C-alpha cells in the first residue's frame, strides 16, 4: 500500500506536480482505500475498471480483491509507471493489471482488453458525472460501481425526487442504475488536500432496461426540464416541444409540476408519448 512517504517519493521520481486541470488529488491513506474496496462489495470474479489510478494507491488495494483490474489513465508518465509499481509492491497480483492510456470520456469497448463488471474509482471532481454516464452507456458489461467524488456531487447523484439537490445527474444516473450514498471521505487523506470533502456513491445497474424509449430523447427532456429549475414543466418544456400541454396530458403529468418533482419513470412517460 502507498502511504504519504511513498506517494511523495513516486511523485518526485516522476517529477509529477498534481494539476487542477486533470483533477489530480492522490490518496495517501491505506485505511481509506481499504474502506473503498470493502464498500465496493467486489467478488473474486469481478473485473474492475479504475479511472484515474494516478500513482496506484487504490489500484494496489483492488488487485487482491478482483480477478482483473483495468486502469484507465490519461497522464502518460503515470500510465507507464503503474505496472512497475504493482510489480514492486505486489508481484503476486501484478499480472492482473491492465493499463489503458486514454481519456475515460473517450473510452470504448474496443479500447479495453477485457470487459469490466464493476467500476471503482477516485474520480476527478470536474468530470465525475460525465465519466460515469459515458461508461455506463458505452460498457453494458458494467453491472455495479462505487465512485469517490466531491461530496456535493455525491449528494446530487444519489438524490431522490422532491429533494432540492435532485437534478440532471440524479435522473440520468437513475436511468441506468439504482444509486445511494455509501460514505464520506475527509480532505486530509489526499495529497494535495482538496478544498472540499468527498463522498462515496454506490450504484447497481437495473436488471432490465427501464424502457425502450430513445435515451438521447429522454435526456433532452431532462435537460430542458432542469434548465430553469423554478419554471413549471409547461414553461420549461415549451422550447423542447410546442405541443407540451398535449404531451403532458397524455403522459398523465401535471404541467404545473417542476422537474425536481418527477422521477425517471415520469420522464420516461413523457418521452414515450
């Protein structure tokens, strides 16, 4: 496992200076990565996708817990060093590791040597939601996940209808999976320490798709409904369709409601009409 001294030693060796652009905050607390792996509820058959492994703190905890780990890293020096780190610190499990040097927002099935069943990752705050949604759309083999994100983002991802923080991330993630908060993480387990706390979100993909409706159409409606949160659906969706009153009536949705009051099933009913 990597403690504070090992993290700084590796960073110095690679001349790495964590950048805000890549959202780099390296975990240096072994207890935290153990907590994450435990909360991920992995089996020995799981193939884990890790996004942004960085210096390898979480990677080293994942390797003994899974059958294989696919680490997607955008930073070339970090991607090149990770297999060596695994070989030095856990030679028995190092062969389980596959490193893919790529932007996670552009990853496709063809980029991966094996198809993952779970995602476990400390995600960069600035792209956390887009990364999760992209991977769930692109990788149908993904059945579950546990991600560490900014605390506020974690709350939004797991929020339910009627909550003030319920919004676009909540609905879009609910289209794919059932999500819930799985814990909180303080600032001091990172180097450098971020300005905000982090939260864990766990999710499990629905056994069957919620609907056969076109996902892009559904997400357009969701985006429109929350573009101006204080507006009623009748007002918010006018730009999406001039026939909004007729559509909402056929869907059985009160036009005076606001987007934050609708579940993903309600949005599906609108899209289906």
